[in-house]
C-alpha cells in the first residue's frame, strides 16, 4: 500500500486539489473561508454560551475554538471519505486505481483545510493574550493521530455507503449526537457521574483532550492520553483497511 501511495502520489495530489477547488468553487473569498468559518462559529457560540448559558471557563473563546477545530475536522473528513467511492464510481469502472486512494485523498484534503484554519487559532491566542509555550509544536501530533483515526473510520463508512445508502442520513444524526457528547463548549466536569461513561467511551474526546492540553493548558498530555490516542488510531486504521479491502472487489456491482 505504501508503494501504491508513492506510485500514485501525483493522482492523490490532483484529487486533493480537485476536492479543495470543488469546495470553494465560485466563492469570492475562496480558501479564506477555511479561516473565517471557525472564527464566525466561535464568535456566535461564544456569545450564546458566555451570556445565556454561562460556564466558568477561563478564555472561553480559545477553549471553544480548540473543540470546534477537532470536531469539524473529524466530521468533514469522515463525511467526505464516506461518499468518495460513490462519487468516483465512473472512474473506478473505467481504469484500475487502488480504491482506497479515494477515501485517503478526501481525508487528506480535509487535513489541508484544517491547516488553513490554524491561523484563526493563533489569532484568537494572540487576541486573548494566551501564553504560547514551546510545547505548542507538539499540537501537530494529536492532529496527525486524529487524521489516521478519521481515515480508518472513513474507509469503513465508504464501504458501508456502497451497499447501504441510508448511512448518509444515519451518520448525520450520529454526528449531531457526537457534537453534544463531546465537551466542545462545556467542561466535562458538569456531566453527572452517571453519564460520564458517554465521554469516557467517546474516541473523539481523547484527541480533543490531547490537543486542548497543549494549546489551551500549555501542558503535555499524560501518557495515558497518548497511549489511548495511538491505540485508537491504529485500531481504526487496521479495522478500516480490513473491511475495505475485503469488500472492494464487489464495489463495481453496486456503484
């Protein structure tokens, strides 16, 4: 597979460029929206939860934005990957291309979009006088681990979508539930003890906690957090590849 990625790297680059151009087609500001969208969403949500539903969170704007960046990347990457095989069905039927390159390119294009949102994060850090320590460079690690996790989930979703189109609607409902089950705009301490298991068994929480520890708390995540994030990424990718490679030969019969 690694050999295929190097062999088809030009194709992957073109697929990523196509996805980004498609997303911002006929947009005046274009890719600048990658930075403006999280800023606008952060401002609106911060106004609501700072005044209507008050939480005792220091630098709530940064706390909120770190959560939104992680969740938005996960939602976009997995959604894009889920539709990748169906949207490229005509190309898959005509020429031989390793099919997993399509979910891979979709997740990587979401990763590129994430990179364009990072300036918004630094703007908020500067505006709120957040201390920036040398540990900020470690923030790339949970993002890479999350990308690997998203690729595994994306491969599974792409496989299911070929055979079961209702997954698009069901996954939308799941993402709405996941948004509230992840401590994006609220502190996890307010969740009653009887419901703490919802956060404990939420994979996205651990990537968010690692990223937020580095960017928001200026601290290095504990070894337990790192181990869980690495374990989730490896498990997700392994399971995703297993499901995808096992079913990919029958894709042409359903797309």
